[in-house]
C-alpha cells in the first residue's frame, strides 16, 4: 500500500515539474520583455494608445514564438527517443552479444553477484521489447516522452507569456499619459517579478529572497535601459 502511494506521488511530481518548467519559461519572458518595451516606448511617446498597440502585438508575437519553441523542443525529445529505440532494436537483433555484455555490466554496477548477473540478463533478454525498454531506461537514461507533451508545452508556455505580458501593459489601458502609466506599470511589474522570483527560487532550491531580488533587479534594469535609450534618441 505504501509503495503504491509512493509511486503515485513520484508520478504526480514529475508531471508537475514539466508544467512548472513551462510556466517559469513563459512567465519570466512575459513579464520582462513587454515591460522593457512599454518602458522604452514611454520614453519616446506621450500617448498610451501607441504603447498598447505595440505591446499587444509584441505579446501576441512573443507568445507564439515562445510556444513554438516549446513545441519544437517537445517534438525534438520525441524524435530523439524514437531514434534511440530504433537503434536499440537494431543492436538487440544484430549485436546481441554486445547488448548482453552491457546488460551484465549494469547488473554488476548495482552490486549483483556474477551468478545473478547471468540469471537476470538471461531472463530479461528473452523478451525483445522488454529488453529494449530496459536498455532505454537504464543504459541511456531515457523515459518514453508523453506524446502530447509538445502540444501541452506550447500551450503552457504561450499562455504563461500572455499572462505575464498583460501585467506591465495593463496600466496603459486605463491611463492615457504614458509616463503616468509607466509609474503604475513599474510598481505592479516589480511586485509580480518579486513574487515570481520568490516562488521560482523556492522550487529550484535557491534562497527565495535572494532569487526574488535578482529577478526583480533584472526586470528593472531592462526597463530602465530601454527607457533611457529611448529618451536619449528623442532628445537628440
């Protein structure tokens, strides 16, 4: 009973890790890039309407690009797994002696006696499909990827990018003066960056406060640089 519950827990943890990784990728860029864009435009134009249009266009393009990147990464993982499976089947059929030695080596490395190595290798090599799955997992360290992973990753990253991008742009929807809107955008975005950095750091095992401050500082520097460059060109 305890073993079954422990297995269920591990499986849930792995799935959550994929989702969290996607959200972190999408949200980090979604908060930072539109924030820097809006700050830069605020230094060049007075009306928020232009910033809203440019910001929405950037969020749309950015979410598609980021989502596509996640999709391609997922497809690459699937293609790599299929390629390795094909190679393992070929080795099992045509280089059986080599695969038997590699299987014995694995059992030797985990501490089985020579007699048990022979017995375990003979047992597992009787079923070709089971043998290939075993070698994929324990020789190559590859688990079969979720066939829907690429699509899920694209949606998770794209939607997270949109959710992050709306935050720095939202003040510009309601405040016509771009500089005034920027002030609210800075406060809202830096708070969100701090919160995001805090939870991201907790997940990755980094000091939460230090991690949150670093994420917030990166966003602030990007926005300040964009605003400063825009002001520099406008004044000249």
